[in-house]
C-alpha cells in the first residue's frame, strides 16, 4: 500500500449522532480514499459511537481503522493512541462532533507541499452558536508567525501537521489535562515549525456546538480550567523565553482562559473556590503578567485581574455584579487620562495602582453610547432665528470641557451603527460645532449633563444629534438616544423663505433633526393628498 498523504485522527466518545456527519465528511473528501487514512479511537463510548465506527470501517476497509479502548477521561489518550498508528505524511485532527468542507484536506495538503509548510491552518467557522475566533482568517498567508498574528487565539489542534515534525520532537498530548490538552501540542508544533501557513479562501472546518452543550470545554469547572491553564502556560514558558514573543502568546491566556474565570458566574461560586481562583490567577500574574500585557489588556479585565491579585474578593464580586446589573461605570476624566472607577478604585486598603483602572489604547464607543441619553429638547425662537436647546446626559465625569453637542449631516460608518458610537480615526476632524454649551455634574455624581443651544440653519438637511468628547487621547462621536422622551413638535420659521424643522427618533431610537423649505414639504403633502383622493374617487366610481 502506498503511503497516504494524510492521516486524520478522530478521538471519539459519545458523539452520536454528530459522529455520522463527521465520518461522512471525511470519506467524501475530494483528496480521494487512496490518499487518505482515518484512524478513529473509541474511548469507551456508551452510546452507539463504537458501532458507527465499526460500520464505517467495514464499509471502507482500506481507509478507516478503528481502535476500541477503555475510557480515559479526555481526548488526549485516544489522540496519542491514533498517532502511534498514523502512516500519512501529514496528520490532521478533527473533533468527532465536527465536520470538514469537501475540499479541505486536498487544499491543505497542496498548500503544505507547495510551501514546505510544517503547519497549515484552514479557516474554521462555528455552527449552532459555537464561537470561533476569526481574526486569523482575513487572507491566505503562506508564512505567518506565532508571535505577530492572531494564531495564539487559534490554538486548537484542528490543523494539518507534518508528521515528520511531530515524530522528530515526540509531540504528544498531556493525558492528565481534562481541558486544553491540545494547546501544549499546538504551541510546541508552532514554535518548532519552519513555516506556518493560513488558508482563508474556503471553509475548511465546521466546529459544532452540541445541542446538549456536552462538549468537554463547556463541562469543566473553574478550578480544573485554572489548573490546566497554569500548566499550559508553564509548558509554553519552557519553549519561549520571556519577552514580547511570550507576551504575544500569553495575551491569549489572560484575555481568554483566565478572564473567563471571572465572569458573571464567579460571585455565585463557593467562597473557598473564589479565594482559590483568585490565588491561582495571582500566582500566574506574578510570574507572567508583564507591564506590557497589563497595558494591552482591556480595562474591565485588567481591573478584575488586579482585584484578584490583591485578594480583594468582595470588591471583585461587587465589580462583576454591578456591571452585570447596571453596566460599566461612567468614566472619570482627569486631564488627558480616563479611568473606569470600579469598586476598589483608589481604595487605600486594597492599594491597586490607578494604572489598572485607566483606559489605555482601547476603543470604548459602546460604553460611551450606552450612557448618552436625551434629557430635554425644545425649539427657541428669537425673531427670525431658531435654535435647538438640548440637554444630554453622558457617562463621564471630571474634566468634561471637551464634551459638546453637534448636528452631524453624515451617517456613521456601518461598523459604528450597532453600538451608536465610534472613535474617530486619527487625523479625522469632527464636524464644526457651533452654539452655546454648559456642563454640570448630575445629582448622583456619576453623569454629566451637557446643555447646548444650537442654531438651526435654513437649509435642506437631515442631521443626527451627536455628542463629541475627547477621552484618553481619542475623540469619540456618540449618537444621542431619545429614551422615549417626547420631542418638540415640528416648527415653521424663516423671514423670506419659510422653512420647516422637525425632530424625531430614528428606528434605533436616536435623535434626528430634519430641515427643509416649507413649500417642498407642502408640495409633498399635497401630492400625497391628491394621490389619496384619486384612489378614493376610483373606488367610488366603481
């Protein structure tokens, strides 16, 4: 028998009925059965998975090899067992509840052969609500680095590996890790690889979230995940020396695995477990959380890490609970710096430095937009001049002199429409803002009320009401939500040519002002009336 181009390893435990689709996607690969080897290891399944594997082995005897073994408790042992049997030039791993695109293996093997790649990553997508990080899949790239790409956020073993590399370095999966056992294998393979390629021009892999959420990652508890993450990081630290390269890999573990231990379910944990989680995170921070990683971490995560490191469990629980119930706290502006004053901010008993609460580099339009809401609106006419008097509450306090309200004639870019705000690109000037402004802190001390009187121009225009504010070195443009507040009635004004102005909420509940010549408005109204009368006349004559 000729050497297969690729061996696909399938570790199986109770994955029916998903297993059938997985196996069908493998035997149907365009690479052809003569270039394909499938080694499936049944890890003591108690459903029909074992029988289904045997059915495929009987149907495809030269391609599918099945091994049955007692349950080991995770995918590592069956994956290692399959590696002992693999004979292909490349080896590929697939979850037994997932499936491949028809051309996946053929395309990846061709890429590896053409570019002499030791690792090939094909585009993955999630199904049934399964989240898959997409930043790596923007374009094909025959030669990427682990350290300056999004690869650290894609460390699953669902990749094509040159088997020569795997055997040269004795790469295997740590069988004592219940969660994340593929990460040490993948990290070391990527560190050792001569070349890593990414293919983004086709959907290679479909990752399925089971309807019963029984994927092993979703079942593990906090302490198990903490212990596994600590071991994964220790293994990576042995391969990558301290510095920017290690930080690039560990950013994933702080942003992902460790931050997930401090989500909304944390306050409900047993107090002893909460303390143990905080102590474990503190130990990893002491060892690996460099100043560079600290500043590159979003402020919400950074504060939670900092409180955990200090052992301030009560303040951490309060920070998580209050944010879940009321949203993130409004920002405090001090000069050109901005802070998120979560519980523990400037608490001498905790002693957490201000840097943990500071907004550093990240964009925060969504948080600003959440708190920008109309307080009042009215027309003010003096002679033939008309102004719009507004009061808008915004989620900042402190040095708010930069906060102004303006009428923006252009819609926000599509990416900003969802949140209702955006950080203006560097070099972009905000629209000219005219009018009178005052600012005052509202009674509870957590918001600022910006008052403005903006002249209404006699032009035909449709403008959105926006707040502009400078925060942490960036300028933000924020749409103003009406919050269901009644808006002033349409108004007629103008000396020579009469104009009409109207304020209303758009479908997203954001305030819009429309102006135009009155005759145009009347002509449209008259046209509508004539059309309606014409339809009524036709009905009567029938």
